[in-house]
C-alpha cells in the first residue's frame, strides 16, 4: 500500500488542482442551477457592499458639508437597507445550497459504496480498510466544504476585486494604480503555494487513512493485543504515525501562514502608501475628503476579500486531493460482466456438475516471474458428488475454491458449471447457485437470523431456522437473550469461534445451493459438536454438489472422493480409504504430519 500511495501522490502532483476539481462536474450536474444561482446572489450581495462607500462619498461631500439633515437621514437609511439586503441575500444563498450539497455528498458516498461492493477481491487485497474509509468519510466532507464555500467565493472574490478596482480607478486612478502594485508578487506567491500545498494535502490525507487503518486493526485485534501484552508497541506505532501527521499538518500550516502573511502585509503597505498620498492630495485641494473616504472605505471592503484568498486556496487544494483520492476508487475498472439483465431468468434446480479444465492462476499482485499458485488443475465433480481437497499449506486449496464463486478469475483454463463456462454467467447469476462458507467466518453487526438469511436472497425465517438446525446452531441460539433476533455485535465477537463457524455454515446452506463450497468449515468445532454437525451436514450433501477443503480425516470422510493437491496440481484422486493405503503423502497429512517437501506454489492469499 505504501508504494501505491507514493505513486498516486506523484500522479496527483502532476495534475493541477483545477483539473482535479473539474472532475466534480458529473456529480454536481443535477444541482448546477442552484449552485449557479447561489453564486450570482453572493456576487450581488458582495457588490452591494461596494455601493456603500459611494453612498458615504455622497454623504460627506453633500449633506454633511451643506448641513442638509434630511439628506443625512436618507443616506443613513440607504446604508441600513444595503446592509440588510446584503445579509438577506447571503442567508438565501446558504438556504439554496444546503440541501443540494447534502444530496451531492450522499450520492457520491452511495456511489463509492456501490463501487466497492462491485470491485473484485483482488482490488480489496491491495487496499487497506482505513484508506477506503477515509475516502468515503473525511474526503467527501472536504468536497462538500469546497462546494459550499471556495467554489462560490473564489468566483465572488474575483468579480468583487474586478468591480472594486474599477471603482477605485474611476475615483482616483493614481491611487488605484498604487493598490495594484502587490498583484504581481501575490500571483507568484500563489503559484508557489499551490505547488507545495497540494502535495502536503495529499500526504496528510493518505496518512489519515493509515491512521484509520491502525485504529481499526487495534480495535478488531484487541484480544491479541491484550493477550500478548502489546499495548506499548501499539502505542508507539500510533504515536509515530500521529507525529508524522502532526508534522505534515504543521508544514501545511506554515505554508498557509506564509501565504496569508504576505496577503496581509503587501496590501497593507499599499494601503498605507495610498493613505499618505491621498492625505497630501486632500491638503493640496486636488482631492475631496469625501472621495478619499469613499476610496478608503472601498479598500476596506476589498481587504477581507484579498485576505481570505489564502484560506480559500488551501481549502480548494484539500478538496482537489480529496477528489483525486475519491476518483482513484471510482476509476478502478469493474470486472467484465454479462450485460443482459438477470431479473426474470429461471434459476436451475438440483445438483450441478463442476469441472476444472487445465486451470492456472497467479495472484494479480504477484510479480510476473513468481510461480503460479495453480498450474493446470483438472478436476471433475459429478452432480450430487462431494469432493474433498487435501494438501499441505500453500498447495492451492483455498485459491481453488475461491475461483468457483469468481472471487478471482483464472489466469488460464476454464471452470464450467453444467457444461457452461462460469465466465458466461454474471456474478449475480452464479452466486445464486453457489454458496460458500469460509474457514474464517465473517459475521455482521446484525441479528443471528439476519446473518443467516444473507445466504439466500428470498430465504424465509422458517428456512433460516432449518439451516440453524442443519448447522447444529439452534441449541446455542435459543439460549441467546433474544434467540435468533439477538444482535451478534461487530465481527460476531460476542460468540465463540465454533458458534461463528456454525452460523456461517447455516448461512451457506439456507439458500439450498446447487453447489456448496466449504473451506474447512469444521475447524473451530469441538469433537462432539463436529460429530453432530457432520451428521446433519451429510443430509445436506446428499442433495447438492459440494467441494470441501479438509484438514482432518473426519472432514475427508464426508466426501465421496478426495483430491490431493501438490504444488498447484491434482497429484492423486480416490476415496479416503484408498488414498490412505496407496499414498504416503496423504497418509502423513491425515495423521497430522506435514510432508517434508517445499511447496513452491505458495500464493498470496492462500491460508490453508
């Protein structure tokens, strides 16, 4: 992930902030008229502020000089009305943008979540959860902040400055030119700031993602941390990362401080020079006091506009890098899918025939010269047959079963279901026919029943109760505070390992799949529970085709045949008893003794 982040920061540095922000156009298309109206209103409100100095000039040179009391009251009323109109227009602008911007943020977040659900497992293997979370939460909040303020006020400031300087030059062109002197050095300074602040913003956001990952891992792994007494080392890692983030944020603050300081200093020097020259002209009688007052009042209106430029640029830079980080996920190519809709297609019934034909596989993140994990697997599973996969660590068992529901795609050969290449089926079609129970069961923060029913789109609670019985989970579920409606908590950590595994098994069988893929589903069960689950599981296996990763003789005995994998190939095939008698490697595996041979086919992601 580190190399990936460095490459992405480099790409972000080559792309200008403006080009990055322009990538928001598709997301704001639906609300662009509201945003445009809000921008126009903000410009009108800002221009009303420029009228006030002209009213002041009229008051000083007219009613105040002549002592016209009615004119003074009229001028005061006009100023009050202008102030009220300015405040009201800004309030309307905020009302106009609040709901649309919330909708933009929500739609972008929903699109990101939907994309993450559709991206292949190979993508999730490369990305840490913290980086994805930070893009979906913090980055989109920064995008919304940009749309709410800098997007509007950069345009407002530009129009206000042009209009304001036109008024200044019209009142006294010499003094106006003096105020324009800082424009060139400030433009150079903005370019310097942009080049450095974009990279610093990207670095800070990437580190924020790493921090989210670290916190999440610490929470999920709290039992390991406490069990091994690793509080101090985890705290050191946390402190180191926090200090690195602190350093980057301070660097950003120094950049902004330098920019903001110059945006205050240079205009102040120009204003001081203008005031000195203007006072001399008033003393000489070449300039009226009212004109000088209006001139200075206009300058004071423009002053916060200039001073806010640094902050607006900083917010824009952060939003630009947030957009880039968001688009990194949205631009990830989706797997090729069957384009015809799945709705209305009949779902075949009964056990399916599964065939592997010369299947090869190498993990996408592996180097090209790394050995393949699977090197030409040929295997046929007849309808209604149960085949167990046995092999030493790294032989390719988990990788092989992961190809069946298309968690990964073979890099060579093909896999067929009832004679049809599974790549001709959309993933949603395929996964209505194939159910999977992994060795490490993942449960969600939902009720027991909701977790089980995830295995069948149209499954009922009655079918869920039956699946719990098959998995021998109904006994402990009845003892939970709310029975099957008890919330199991995040990752199901309120349950034991064996209980989680039984719920995962129930989830796999609830949809009555045509093909059942079980990755060592009984590894966390005690002997007595394992025997009960096996008895019930035999009933399920009698009505479906099954592929089971097995490490123990009791699991292998569930199968009609056993395939021994070695170095990514099927090395032997037969019943459990036949292989015990004829294959010494299989006999050693079943006795718990690993074969004394290297397994060069170990692949990233192989866990069994």
